[in-house]
C-alpha cells in the first residue's frame, strides 16, 4: 500500500442498499474499471457513519477530528495481475464542514458537499438501540434511521451483506478524465441485526430524478456495523 493519507475510526455505519439498473450507473464508471454486480444485479448504497479521531498525514486537524458523513456509492472492480480489486465509487458525499469538503475535492476530486448534519445514537453493543443520521439540503430535511438488536455477527460468505461491506478500494474520475485509485484498509466488519429502518426526504431533489427514483422503493438490504479503525492510502492515477 502507498503511504497513508488519512487514518480514522469509522463508527456506527448504516447501509441501505437498492437495486439500480446498470444503464443508469454505466456513465458514472471511471475509466479502467467496470461495474461489479452481485448475482447479476447492480446496487446503490446510501451509507451514514461517524468519523472519529481523524488524522491527515498523521496529524489531527483541530475542530475536524469528529464528524458525520452520509454518502451515495456504487460498486466497481478492476483486475490487476490476476487479482480482482473490488471497489466503491462515490456519487455524492455529505459532511457538515466546508473545510472537509474542500480538501476532499482538491485532493481526490471526490464529490463532497457541506450541509447541516447531525447523528442520534442510542446504540449499546450487546443490547441494541436506535441509530439515526439527519441532514438538510437546500432547506429540505432528510434522514436515515435503524433499530438494531446489538448482537454482532459475521456476514455470511457469499451473501449480499458480505458483498456490500467487503470493498477495500476506491476509484474517482479526475477532472482530466483519468482515474485515481486508492486503498481503504480495515478489518472485516461484523454486523448488528436490524429490526426496523426508515428514510425520509425527497431524494430526487438531492440526487437527481433518475437516481432519486430508486429510493421510492424498499431497500434490498439494510445493514449496520459498529465499525473500526481505517487507513486510506494516498491516491495514484491509473497508468502512472
């Protein structure tokens, strides 16, 4: 792995995953990668989580170590020397602070946007509780919520849950049309059982009419994880 760019703890992750037609996602696929379907279906995931103890190049940034993020992602892969690199591509990443969004756009050209955001967590591992991420976009309220039972279990091998959580690479289309590749290292995440969930908001106004239409249906998968420490490598352009 190349030198670490960012280290942090990703905590209390909530994944809501929906089937999305491949033809909707194809125009968003970075050069050098292809869509990564699961059992013939391509997926979008809305993911909320908490950043803790965030450090850039080993240094904590005062006032920017702890914050929430909600992102919309889909899944691609790339084969390198016979090894398949399963990866995520971000369509939109929401954070509560402008400086975070600015740095991410400048360094990775990631589609970050700063919006008012908060988290409500009443989860106790082993006992369960409620987890909720709330944000506003152009004055409109949005949210994603789940009630979890607190028991942590490994995802079943070959399951959709394993597919959604086991991606350790990221690819981003750059301003010149090239592709930036970076690695995300973390241990395999055990998952809480989810008893109920809900989302709120007009996602067509947030993600556009085509992608937003996906959220009018029920998700195919709802997952929650306690999380872990993560290390994100400095990005490298493909072909360099």
